[in-house]
């Protein structure tokens, strides 16, 4: 059977099917955001050079990339629930290692393993959600998923303002949040779409076949995911470093990041509705060009009163990229490929994520804090330009017939 049609259903019915998953995911995002920012700030507070901090944070995305080759088979073999619980437990252990040890190379290994497990969790969540929704509702459900992502990420920043008396305590809080996230998923009676057993053959070969198929049907989703990965990883890992370079204290950085991320959900729902009723590639191109203009302005307005409100606008537009790209990819592929599509997007996103902190830290080391927005300008202009080229030169991905 080529694909399984998902019947459009009411929002109440859909939300009942995914409520436990979204609750668990919210706890994960809060913990992951707290752990990421605390890693950057702790490394810089211990006198680690910004370039080394960038390498440690890039290891997370390197693990993200490597995990994409293996986690889809794990999900198919053991099921969404057991894969979620096992991967979350691994992250708990690795996060506690960061609380116990402060050696940068040990943190690099912990972040590598954290990323490898985290990509599997994202694959569980995204394939579960995409299996519950029709094409006409996909953008809206994914918008809800991203709203939870960014509200959780904002909440994680505010936790940094708690009066921790020991340096490793934030990582203990992260481990507690991940442990709590296991409960709603393991106890839910809802079941995601049943997946076939992994196809025979080499894991790497299966992943490459899916990437080639996606590259033929929706090349913008792959190129865009690389650029979005660079952009988002730089935001989460190097924007705190940029603010630290500018002389801000840890509480000030937590407030800035928390407020900036509160803006991230604002456009998710309207953009999802707009994307479901129009050409996603054109929408992506326009959003990317808006971000490029804002990045150019921000290079000139660091440490002014305009910086925070402009960054909030910048975040609200830029953080719609991945949801639009996911819609482009899933519209173009049969439903039986949901896990592999999620894995492919996350793998190329992670490839970009590995490059983002390295690129940003290098430019910031050369020209100072403004280097962050110089890199952002280049990434968003490239994404916008490629999306416009796709609209003009490539058939619309959503109109390609199944093969």
C-alpha cells in the first residue's frame, strides 16, 4: 500500500490524541533550553574561549546529525513510546554528568550524546504528530507544536534567574524535567500510527534513499533545513555568548533570551494558516528577506534601546522557517515515509546546526558581537534567494504527484 490517508477530524479529537505527547514535549523543551544556555554561560564563566564554547555546542548538533541515521530504525522496531522513554533516560544521565564534571572535552562528549538522543525524541514527536493530521491541517498542528517549543524555550531561560547556590544545580533541574517528561508518554492510552518494521538493508543506505527522494520532490526543504539549522543553533548557543561579550550579566541575559523567545510563538498560528492556504515556498522567501533586513539593522543597533524590540520581531518571523519547511516536505511525500521524512529533515537541520555555532563564534572572534547578526544576514538572505529561485524555476513541491 503506497500511503495511508489521514481523515480530517475535529480539533478536539485531534488534541485528545496528542495531548499527552505535547505535555511531555513541553517539559523536554524547557529542560533542553535551560541546559543549552547554561552550557554556554558556564563555559564562558570558567574562562573557556568563545571558539571552544562554540565547538562544545556544535557537538550537540553533530550528535543530532548522527542520530538521524539510526533513530528511525529504533522507533520502527520498538515503537514510539519505548523509544521516547529510552532516549529521554539517556539524556538524563548525560545531563547529570555535566553537573558532576566541568572539563570542556567531557562536556563536548555529553553534548554529542545529548544531541544524538534528542534527535530521536524529535523524530518520535514529529512523526507521531504528522501521522495524526491531514494535509489541510498540518500547518496548523505544526504551528501548535512550534508554539509549545518556543514557549518552553522561553520558560527555560527564566529558570536561569533562580538563586542556585551551586554551579551544577541548573543541570540537575534539567535532568528532573526530562525524567518528568517520560511519565505522560508512557501512561497515555493513545497510540500513534502503527509503523512497518524497518526495511532490510543498511541504515545509511536507507537514509540516503530517503534524502534523494526528498531532494527530487522538495529540494527547498533540504536546503532550507540546513540554513534554518545554522540560524537556530546560532541563536540558542551563540546569542547568549554575544550578549556576554557585550558585558551583560547572566540574569540580564536570561531576561533578554526569555523575552525574545516569548515573541517566537506570535506568528506560528497565522503563518501555519497562511501556509495551508497558499504557496509555502513564496511565504518562506518573504519571511527570510524580512529577517535579512532586520539582521542588517541590528548590526548597527547593538546595546541600544531598540535592540530587544527588534530582536523580538526578528525572532517571531525567523522561527517560522522550520514549520514551513516541514510542511513543504510532508506535502510532497507519501504518508508511509513520515518517520524517514522527519529523520531526513532533522539530519540536514543538524548538519546546519553543527556549522552555526562554529561559523558564528569564528566571525564574532574576528569582528566582535556584531558578527552574530552578520552571519544571520548571510543565512537569511541565502534562504530567501533560494526560495525565490525555487518558486520561479522548480515545480511547486505540493503539486508533485506521488511516485
